């Protein structure tokens, strides 16, 4: 009996409609439709003029009509100029680091040099796009940053480029066959240049011969500074402040050595009589001290 009752409609006593003959039954779904119709009728009865919508005054665009006309060529030209200026600035800074180290005054700028090279490595990694690629490879590898050796071969007429390329090849690692061949090529080419009659007994010829005799990173820094200072002074692009600092720094480092030498020499003279048989040691004391 209960199963049969489930199929009969539910009588809604509160919402039923009667007439003289029948009683209308309303399903729950129909009841919901009636309620929705009544609600919509009440909402439509509200007058439109009684509804007050908020208004907002937005400021004008800061861009204005800038993008109505766009000149792509002019925009790219400005960006490319900034990029080229930045490359040139970084190249000059790299050459400045090289000059500071070869002049023997890098101990004044140790922290600055580390920050500059770390910035270069973070910015470029193996994709160095500036100039002086050979200097880039040599400087970065000397300071422990292994960068790629994929750089362009300099022209045969570019003596400075060949010399820098030659110095960079000594920082090669096992397996870099290209740099092995480049070392043999640059060595032979620089040897021919140094023997050319137009460069005989010149500062450039001496500079090349010393490089062929011993590469840069194998030299004693103080002796290299003493040798490089007059060569750097003859370059047109030399920095006068760096040159002056290099000379003053070298003289300052000599002061403690001169003081030590004076003290030792006085003790030697007081201990040994000048009339003794050790005249050779007394006369050649400076040479023995340097050893």
C-alpha cells in the first residue's frame, strides 16, 4: 500500500485551488515555478527611476594616443645604440682590469675586480658579445671562470690581437685541439713579425720576444710590472692616473726592501773587516742579496 502511495501526487493544503467540482493538485516542482513567477512579478513592479546606480569618473590614460602611430625602425635604432654603448663600456672595463693587473696594482682593487668579473660571468656566461675576446678568455680563466674558447681568429695584420690570442691559448685545457693549433700558428706568426726589419729594436718587437720566451701568466708579477710600465706609457690610450699609481706603488713596495738591505749591509760591515780576505762577498753583496 505504501508503494502505491508514492505514485500519487502530494496534496498541498496551503497552496491548493478549489472550485465547485474539482480539487487541483500541485506537484512540488510546479510550486517552485509559481514562486519564481511571483518573485519576478514583484521585481518588475519596482520602478526604474527608483534604482540609483553608482557612477565613477576614471582618469584619462597616461599613454594617450602614443600607440596610434608606431615607428619600429626608430625604436629599434635607439635600443641597438644603447646595447652597442654598453658592449663598448664593458670591453673598456675588461681592458682596464687587464691593465691594472699587468701594472702590478691589482692588490688595491681586489674586491672591485672580483665584483666586475662575477658580474660579467653572470651576465654573459659563454656568450661574450663585446670586443677583445682573447682578453676575455684569458682574464676569466685566470680568475677561475671557465668560459668557452669559441672566439674569432684575429687578422694577420693585427699585431696586438695576435699577441692576445697567443697569450689566451696558454689557458687551454686538455681536449681543446683548436687552441693547440692556434698556439702553433700564432707563435710562428709572431716570430716572423718580431724579426721584420720595420720592427727591429722597437718596443713592440721586444714585447713580442718576451712573450714568446715566457707567457704572461707564468711570469713573476712584480718583474712583469717593472717591464710593462714603460710599454704601457708609450701607448696612446694609456690612463695617466693608473700609470702614476703604478709608479708610486712600485716605489712604495721597494721601500721596505731598501730598509732591510741597509740594515743587513751595516751588520755585515761591522762583522767583517774590510781588510779581510772576503772582499768578493762585500763587493757583490747586492747580487747575493737578490738571490
